[in-house]
């Protein structure tokens, strides 16, 4: 009887141990992810399509020599003939020009395939101007405009705080002549000297009769400038030193523009000059150029 009890106890113990072992064993979870899942993806760099840069627009002045063919014209620049391909619509413009006409123009450069040093010049804008090579009314092209004045003259200017000597060319307006520097052109139909890169910078010239009244001109100038801002009359010490021949210098400035009403007088005659100067980078250089040009004004004999 004791043997049976002992055997039963052993059997129960074995069963209990097996049961505890079974309870302590947890099924394994398969954490193996499919190959490639949850792995960082390699980003391929995006290649942006190349865009052609806008060609740089350049300005120039010269003498029109005529058309070499229906698509090409020749312009003499600083004594050297250069060929320009006509841009869209310019064939009609150049048809109105004559050989020997003075012109201002804009152009861009295009690389020539197979030759890294060669450039093709593409004309984008051209217009007739008045220069000192003389006009038909003044005789041959070798005759200086104004008769007795030389075709070119050197002047000393102050540009960006430094004194420079630059040569200007004699140009003919309505009843007068003056020297014009290369960055500018005289447009005789408007009696304006304007900056080539931006014709909003200009001086408009009107020849005065000999019996002009300075007080009346001052009243007129003050009315003209009143819409811009407060009108100031500059005394002699405040007038730009390049313009010593001024008899009257009125000025008004707004947030975006300065306008001036100037009476210039010398031994040849007197002139009203209306100067328009937008606020911008070209302003300082324009003022030095235009005041020097205005000082060279002479009435035709």
C-alpha cells in the first residue's frame, strides 16, 4: 500500500513539472520581415533640365554703312566696321536708314559653333541719331557740325569720385550744337540728349530768344516742377561746378525722380534745359556727363 502511494506521488510530481514547463514556454513570433521591407530607400538625385541663359544686351553707337545682304548690316564703331545679323522685324527699320546715318543700337552676342573665340553679333534695336560727322545741310561728312567747332573734344569729368578725361562728339540740334559723350545720344527730333541704356535719363533743350525775361522763366519753371515736390532755387555755390554758365537753376525731388529747370546763357545765346533724373544707379554718371555737355552748348550763327 505504501509503494502504491509513493508511485502516485512521483507520477503526480512528474505531471506537475511537465505542466509547468508547458506554461513557461511561449510560442516564438516570426519577426523576420520580407527582404527589403522597412529599409531606407536610396534617393536618386533629380536632374534639373538645363535652361538657356538670357543673352546679355549691349549698347553701342556708330555710323550705318548699309546692308551687306538681306540679313546683315554693317556699322562702323570707333572707326572699325562690324557686321550685325538682323533681329526679328529690324529689316523694316534699317530700310529707313541711309548710308552715313549716325545710329545708336542694341545687340547681343552668340557663340559660333566650332570656334570658341568667334562671336556672332545679333542686332536687336537700332535708331537714327545725330552725331558730329556732319549732316547733308552742313556739307560733306568731313565738315564739323557748327562750322567752326571741331568734331571731337576732350573734357575732364569726375566719375565715381575720380577725375577722368573723356572725348565727346559734336552734335547738331535745332539751332544749336553741343558735345555729347558716348554713353548718350542726341535725338534732334525731340531736342533731347538721352542716356543710351535708359532714355528716361534725359535733358530737353530749347533755344531762347534774345529778349527773354528771367523772372518769367523762373515762374514758368516753378510751375513745371511743382508736381514733383518742393521747388528749390540753387544759389551759385550749390550749382554743379560743371555748369558755370547757368543763369537759373531750379530743382524738385520726389521719391523716385528729380527734375531740374535750368537756364544756360553764354556769348552765343541762351537756352532752357529741362533735366529728368530717375532715382537709380546711372544717375551719378549721367549728371556729370550731361552738365559737361550743357556747358558746351552754342547757338548756331
